[in-house]
C-alpha cells in the first residue's frame, strides 16, 4: 500500500503520494541520478517542459549597487586641467541564485514578471538601460571616467515545477531562489548615482603620453 502524506502549500493541503514531491536546496548537488540539479530544473522551467510558477515572492529593501565604470577613460597628457563632455551608457540585468543571469524575453523572466505583478501590482523589469552625457574634468597626469551605481532589489521565492508524468521520481519539484534585479530610481528612497572619478596614471599610461601620437594631448581609449 502506498502511504500518502499531506503538504501544506499556498494555503491549501494536498494529499500527495510519497513519490509526488521533491525538494532541491540551492547549491546542493544531485545525488547519483536520483535527484536533478537546480540547473536541470530551471532549464525545464525556461523551456516549458516543466509547468513552473514562482511562488510567494517577497521583495526586499532597495539598496544602491556597486559602482561600475560606464564610460571610456579620459587621459590628460597636458600641463593644465582639462574638461570634456563624454557619453555614457549602462545596462544592468538580473541574476538569480540558482541559475545565473535572467535572460530578457526568456521563459524565466515571464514567470517572475507574472508572479510579482500578481502579488504586488508592481511592474518588475529584469533589465534597465540608462544613457546620458557628463562633463569629465581631469588634472594633468591623471585619468578620469564616469562611474554609475544602480538601485537594486532582491526578490526571494520558491520555484514549483509540475510534470505531467513523474520525472526523477516526482511530479513536483521545489527550488528556493533569490532574484537580484535593478529597481526604479527612487525606490525606498534610494537613488541612482552618477559620479566622475579619477586617479594618477600608471607608469605604462605615462609612456603613452610621451609617445609621438599622444604627447601633450587629452585623449580617450
């Protein structure tokens, strides 16, 4: 006789056979073909082979991400301070703890979007792109560039995958996940930051300044 067990999930109690449910903890490797890897489960979610949902999403507090260079470098090989208008562009995407990046237009993106929208009435975007121009001022013998920090958020939830026929011995698999993604400017009082940074030239960069092509010039590369 097959012994059933009850699983309380999403406010309902389901009576499921012991072969029906599988749980994968993030970063736990598969055990000799008895259990899939998280990558295999997420691949089935992305392809549609598994009927997937992203359950009980919880949005964390917004924070300012790490600064990143978004422009070319501006070298001042002259003896006077120099300023130049420079264009910059920055695209920040999303990643999740069990599957790397979230592909724009992919199946995973659509599932997360539907779940977050239904739960919070909030339009989640897996990628954000910003472009603009900024004046960069550089002292003699220094290198300048534009740096930008994006407002970010984390969304935690659990992937539920349902198969029409048992796969790896189960109809259902559950995978906990944390999605890190860009958030709208001003979320939770946090704002994107664009700043100009500079540093002294390295010995190799000074050699470029002394070359015939760049001597006494301001140039980018």
